[in-house]
C-alpha cells in the first residue's frame, strides 16, 4: 500500500508540474498517453492492452493484466510551426511586422496508471493524464499580432476505471473523467482603430496599440466506455468511446497600454474595460475500433480506426459578465478520422522492436483556419523498443516523426488587417515509460 501511495503522489506531482501543451493529434487532442504505444504510432491502442495505460485507451483491456500493475510515462514533444507571408496587409496606421518566429516549442506530456485485479472477473484502475493541450506563441510584434500572439490550453484528467469479464470472450469497461482546463489567449489591439468615428480619435496617437489578455479555467465531468473481444488466443478486438466534455471557462480580460485619452470617452473606455468574462468550450467525443493479432511467436500486428467529433467546436465566443460579446471567432471544425497500422518484432525474451505508421486528419480547412491553431493533416512514422529488465519490470522507449501538410491561412478582422500566408510544420516526439507488475 505504501508503494501505491508513492506511485500516486509521484504521478500527481509530475502531471501538475509539467506543461502538456503541444497538440500532436488532430486539433488540440493529445494522442501521447503512454510511451509503449508511441513506437507503433498508437496503432491498435484500444486492443493492445500490454500495460496499465490501457485504462485511457480502453478500460476493458485491464482484463489482460494479471495482479497489480502500474505504468508511468513521459512524452517529450518538439513541434515546429513557422509562418510564411504571401500577401498579408497591415492594420491601418500600423507597421506590418515580421513572420513571428517558431510558434511552437517543446513540451512534456506526462501520464500515469494503476490497475488492480480484485478477482478473476473484476479489475479496478485509475489514470492521470492530459488528453488535450495546445500552445502557440508568436513574437509580440509579428504581422499577425492582431489575430493572435499566445494561445494556450492545458488539461489535467483523473480517470477512475472498472473492467468486468463477462466470459472468456467478452470484457466490458467504463471510467469517469474529472477534468480541469486552463486557457489563456492574447493578441494585440489597435486603440487607434477602436477610436475611429468618435471625437476621441484626434487625441489618440496614430498607431497606438497594446495587448489584450483573456485567461480562465473550469472543471468538468465526462465518461469513457470500452469492450474487449478475445476472438481467439491470438486475436483481440477493442471498442472504445470517450464522451464530450463541456466547459464554461470563467476568468478575466485585461488590456495593457491603454491610452489615457480613452478615459475621456465613456464609450471607448467601456470597450477596453478589464473585467470578468466567460467562454463555452466543448471538447469532442471520440470512438475507436482496434485490432491486435499475434501472427506467430515473433510477430504481432495491430491496426485501428478512430473518429473524433470535432464538429462540436464551431465557435469561440468570449462574453462579458453583462452579456456583451467581447469577441466571436467562427471555427466551424469538422469531424475527423485517424487510421494507424503497426507491428512488433519479438527479438528474444527481453527485447521487442516496434514499428508504426498513421494518418491523422485535421478538423480545420483553408476557409476557417486561424493563427491560433494552424492545424493540418498529419502523417506519422514511428519506431520503438521494449526491454524487460526483469520478468516484472519493463522499460519502453519510442520515437515518432510527424509530417504536417502545409496549412494556408487567410484571416482578417475589422481594424486588424489581413494575415495571408502558409505554415511549414512538423514534429518530433520521444517517449519513455516504466511499467511494473507486482
């Protein structure tokens, strides 16, 4: 029991101190919920059930784990997204600015899991992870500063789970998700543009600008379900579903470098007043169908098809506490599909080599893509290895390179100019995991 307390404490500290910020699946979902699956590009993750991280991918997979098992993992994601200007137009009275530098940087995505077999039919488990995350941050003087400077979303998820074995063929599983989300958005604001059409304008210097920041947080509940079908001793099929999670992000808006002259105009000063704001955010549901098959003592193959309901994210509206809409960005995202395939080669009793590829569809398109989430279709190529230190202790490492299609953007707003160009993006991901069976 003491070991379990130490495990839980270490995972909580690791999870809360890390920054799960770089989205490596479509939209701002994080596929990186273990390191053992990274070398397979997470192909067949809902049917592999090789360690306690199955709690996230398919809780029914705990029926494949005898006794008590835990896993703790960290995935270092190193993404890059660089903007190339092809025709941006500066805001009135403002300099155009540069390309913004690299909008994405390294982040650590931690996760931890514990499963316990109560009896031959019942398993209990708990997971701690970060299923969604995003950070894009540009130079403060770049040409798209009026569209976006920093965009950040961080989530932490506590996932108690249960699995029940109906018979030798079918196991069902379920989990509850208690999730915390924290968000921050910043961009430049042109006070000169805000003053047009009012007597205040002559008092405001041409090109006067500052920064607006919105930050807030919320907690919410969701659930996940799973089923595992043992077709025969060598073949497993997994079905999994995760519910949507609805947030009302509550926080504050604050403006910096507001011209003193704005205090002379109640209308203008009210437009840049600091104060409480809210924003509704619905994180999407998802479902997957996974396959694991042992071809022979040396080779395993796996595959999966996954769906994510990103059409739930159709707008980002920020509202003041008096009901006035501060901003309203149309997102109009679409549902997406992901398909993956992978293989394991068991070299000997200690070493296993992993391989995988995947295609991950983006929910955005050219018409609605924004500088905050310059997402595009992704292609994964991955490899990894597992080493058994002892019959009970296992180390997994994995690496994936993610090719991202060029993403074009044409985003404009009144008084903010137009951001026109494309993004050159990619990512490298390295993961390590330690698992133990008691």
